[in-house]
């Protein structure tokens, strides 16, 4: 039996990790690391045996109590936290001190190639601390369409990004959660390796916009804007500077990179094909209307 702590538990990916762990591997002790335990109990009301621990990436005093007795950790980086030295150095020191000896870190596809992005630095810190790890490097989340980008879709009938015709590989968060759950439960079979997790399709936002329009009656458009204009659009909307910079890195840098490589890791791990864009859009088309 493993004692597994899930950070970002109430977010899209954390929720899916817990769902798959809870469903498939009942012998493990699973704890949700959350800022608001009572609110989390409402989110996970269908999971009566789930444990809870107060944890906040921005409160170092919460680390030791949450990590006590934990041997396996699912670690992610909240999108708005880009200062790795400030938030992750003390966290990794606490992980080391509390002898948490297995970490599955949710990184990003291509993290090893770019020292600019926070995930690269976190990966290197994990290795420098001498911790056993699995780096799961997923492609671009389909759910960005229904979370980060949904406000513009619904209110401006547009996807507004500095991505040009860059192609992104698209992966469903449910596929990521399932893969992470398997890796957490079978850690020793995969430890100290990195795995890219992709969908089957490399598509630009212009193409994805066209796919969405095929499924809905009230069409949207793709607006390609330069990085400076994007920054000021989001700044005027009140978005935090760190989050804007993350979005710029995520959507602008791919314009200068080759199309992502498609990996068969998900299929090898689960025996199934990953979710298609068409299926995801059909499932969520009411949101896009």
C-alpha cells in the first residue's frame, strides 16, 4: 500500500488523478492536498475514503504537516506560480526532509529543451535533490479550450492568442489523469524516467476553431495577435503578470519550433487510444455556444 498525496487535487488534472486512483487501486491511501478542506469535501463527496491535508504552495508552513507519512507525491505547478526559487525550492527541501521518496511531476512536452520555462527548472531541482522521480510531459491540454480560453470564446466569440499557425498536440486531461494514476501505483517500474504523453493530432488554433464551428451554431473566430498586444489585452482584463507570461511562453514559442512529436506512450500504458479533438469538442459543445 502506498500513501499518496495529490497536489492541485481540486483542479482539472488533480481531480482526474484521484478519480482513476480511487476507482482502480482501492488499496492505496490517497490524500488530497488542498487549501480549503471543507470545500474539497464537497467536490469529492463521492469519495468517502479520501483523506485531506491542508496544503498551500504559497504557505511554506503547510508543507511538513501535509507531507508527514507520505511516500508518493503527485506534484504539479499551479499556472500562476512562475517563481520556481520562491515556491519550489522550499517545497522540495521539505519533500526531501520528510523522506517522500517517489515523485510523479506533471511537467510539459519539450521541457527538457527549454530552460526558459518553469517546468525545466523544477525537473532539474528534483534531480539535484536526489529524489526518485517520473516526469510526465503531456502535450497541450484540450481543457484549455474550456477553462483558460472559454471566457473569450463565450463573450468575444473568439480565441485570441499569439500562436499564429503553430501546431499544438492536443491531449485530454482525463488521459493525463489516467496515465498519472497508473504511474503513481506502479512507480518502481518507471522511476527516474521521463515520458511524453500526447494525443493523436497536431493542429493549429485556426484548425481547432474550424472544428468547433462544425459542431456549433454560433460560430467563433481565431484572432492571431502579436505578443505585446496579447500582453496588454490580458493586463487590461486584470490577469496577473506571471500568468500572462506563462500564456505567452505556451502559445508564442511554438511558432519557432517544429510540430510536436506524437508519442504512443498513452496507448502502451493503458491499451487504449487517447481522446480525439472531435470527441472532446462534441462533449463540450454547449460551453462553446
